């Protein structure tokens, strides 16, 4: 099924999309099939144009969402909560299952995104201040090059941050599964990292003397791997 929102962009720039008014007389069962292009083409017969979906959405769709005219459409697409800014970027987005946004390049300040399963944001290069991202499964952020000190990340499964070279001071990361920081070149002395599964720090050879790590599985440091208590530390002879 297509993502919410879905639309068709015509060659003259016209944007075709459905609102709750278009599906007002449908049963709840029928509505489940209405957030995608097949339903759109039943009302607007396919005659050229390019089908598109996801975020950011065109400003006219953002306006309809902000006016409360697409609540039923959003529900059909599995969205339990949605708020967008005037440019069509999601400021609040919550789904019960998977949420794939790997084509998204940026988020508005204070964005709050959550998924009951995987949340994929690998296309992001930076996170805005005060961003809150939560995934019941994996949280994928391998495209990030920096992490705001006040970012709040939560993952019941694995957290992928392979593109980071360093972490902000006082960084605190805790995940239920594996924590991937394979590109890290340095670790702040006061960083606190916790992983219920493995912890990958493949770019490091030693740990700061007072680093606080909690790892349920194996710790990987460069070519070394083993338990945290046996890991090589800065200053070891």
C-alpha cells in the first residue's frame, strides 16, 4: 500500500490528492484502501502525471492536513498522529508499525517522530535541536554526521549511527538491542553508552579511562572484541 500522503503531480504543476470529503461515504473497511494512488485514480482518471508519496508533501496537502481535512486519510495510512509545517515537513508523526523516511533530508525544529517498529531516517545528515525520535524496533540514522547534545533517541531494538565521527559531551545513548557507532573516531570521557546487545566502536582502539559502558553482548573496538571489563583503556601499558 502507498504511503500517506499520496498524490499525483501533473505536467502543469497541478497536484491531485484526496481529502476526507472524497471518502466520506465509504465504510471503514473500504477506507483502508484509500490512502494510495489506486483510490486517487478512481476519482481522477490516470491521464499522465507522476505518482508521488511521503514527505515532504506539497504545500496544498500540508494546508489540508493542518486544517484537519485528512484525518481519516491519515488513519487509513496507519498514521496515529500527524502535524506538518507549512512547507510540508512532518513536525509530529506517529505510526504503529514501520516508518520509512530514508528520502527525507531534513526535519523541522522540535520534530517528534515515533514508530512501533523500524524508523528509517538514513537520509538525514543533521538533526534539529530538541528532536525526539523513538522506535519500538530499529532506529536507522546512519547518514547523520553530527548529533545535537539535546537530541533524544530511543530504540527498543538497534540504533544505527555509523556515520558519526564523534559524540557530543555528556552523550547518553541507551538501546535495547545493538548500538552501531562503527565510524566513531573519539569518545567523550563522560559519555554513557548502554546496549542490551552488541556495541560496535570499530573506529576506536581504546576506551577513555573513565568511560561508562553497559553492554549485554560483545564490545567491538577495532580488531579487539570481548567484555567491557577486559577492554583496553587509554593509558594502559
